[in-house]
C-alpha cells in the first residue's frame, strides 16, 4: 500500500487496497469456517487438535510471503528490511526488560519463554474455535467469534486507559445481548408436542450449547490477546498508537532515557528503514507464533492419543488433505490480514501507512 495516507486522508488507491484487504480477510474467515466444519462433520475427520496444529503452524509462511511482496513492490532491499525488523525487535525487548529490571538486555532463555507464552495465549482461543466448529452451527460460531471486537473495547478501557464512550458502550451492550440471544436462543431446539426426549435428543441439544460456550470463551480470550498485543508488543510507531498515548504504557523518565540510549546504540545505516513497512512487524510476530507452534505444540499429540482424548490418525484420503490445505491457506490469509486490518481499523483519525 503506498504511503499516501497522511492525516487520515486516504487516496483512491489506498481506499481500494484497504477494501480488497477487508474482503480478503472476510472471505478467508468464511472459507476457513465452512471448510473446517465440512472436514469434521461431512468427511468425519474429527481431529480438532491435529487440524489446529497444522493450521497454526502454517502461520510461519505469513512473514516470508509479506517480505517477498514488499521486495517486489518497493525499492527496499532485503538487508535494510531485516535491519529495520532487528531494530524494532531490539527496541521492544529493551522496553519490556527495562520496565522489569535495571538491565536492558534480555537473555535467550527469557526470550524463548516469552515466545512460548505469547504463542500459548494466542493458540488457546484458536484451539477452542476448532473444537467448537464441530459442535455448533456455522452461524452461531461466526456471530459469537466476531463479537471479539466488542470485548476488545471493554478490555481496552480497563487495560489501556481509554475513556468510556456512550455510543461505544451502547454498542458493546447491544452486541453482548446479541451474543446471549445466539447462545441461548439458538440452542433450545423444540421437540414435537407430546414427545419424550431420550439421551440422544438431550445430547443433540447440549452439544451446540457447548460449542457456543467454547466459542464465547475463545472470543473473549482473543479479544484480550489483541489488547495485550497492543499494550506490550505493538510498536509505538504503529498507526493505531500514533497520537494515542493511552494505548501503551509510558515508561518512567529514567527508564525512558535508558531505552533511548540503548536504542541509539543499535547499529543503523543510511539504508535502515525505521519503522518497518506497515504490517511487516506484526506478520513477523504471527510467523514466530507459527514457528513456535510447529516446534512445541506437537508434544501434546502423543499424550492425547495415549489417553484416548484424540486418537491420532493421518488424513484418510485426498479430500481430507485438500480440506486441511484450504483451511491452512485461508487461516494464514485471515490471521495475517486481520493483524493489518486491526491496525487500520483502530485509529482512522491518525492513519499513516507505509507500504505493506
């Protein structure tokens, strides 16, 4: 996207690019949801953890794909781009560590623990979503999951110091009532008059409710992740944070000076691009989550199989393999695109974009 956005004024090219991004994210979510339910119900491959593992591991492709796009669409070189990301990561590491100790360096062990914690926090709502899709209807899952934007606003008021807005408060309340209507109204299937419910009937009624509740928990957790990402991981130069100091924590003057001094000590060249091109840093975080998932989150699979919670089996046919591939591809598009779209949507009044 060209850096033609200044002071919140969007060029026609920028508006078109944003519209295309929104449609791509929306389409990817629909495709991922429908295909996941098709795989687990129609094809009978009910392996939610295995599907989750494959799909979230695929997130590691989001960064190299974005990087190739930037290299092809701009005049930036690979080394300056990597230097800009290294500078961004170093600045964030210094900021986080300075707030907790007097040192400005962060050990490899702490970094690994931090990555695993972030990955776990991000993956938990995703896992609950994959379980819920096989239990509840697509309509319920979609409606409840998309309420995460409203829950994110509630968390933003508490954690980011935003002030309540009467209009936004009404929207949050209205959305919450809508979610409750979906959860309770969509799961009370009526039986014919004078009929008796057997165990199968009770199970068929309670299963959608369980799926709805799992989706609701996933939606709340994902909303919390978005806010914590904005508070702890997002660069202060991101458009959503520019001009809104309440969105991230101010350091003390002493800590701020330490960060400035150490950031200045990070090697820069005339070709260094800072801040990184729009969305590249967030997709690096997403790709890191994918890599951590690939390397760490296979560990529960043999335990789930041993205890009979989820018997491990490979996809039985080409249809199942194709479905998993479609889910993985759409999942990469949705999560990478949503990270960028979330930044755009957060602060339209202070929007200033570089090429992404």
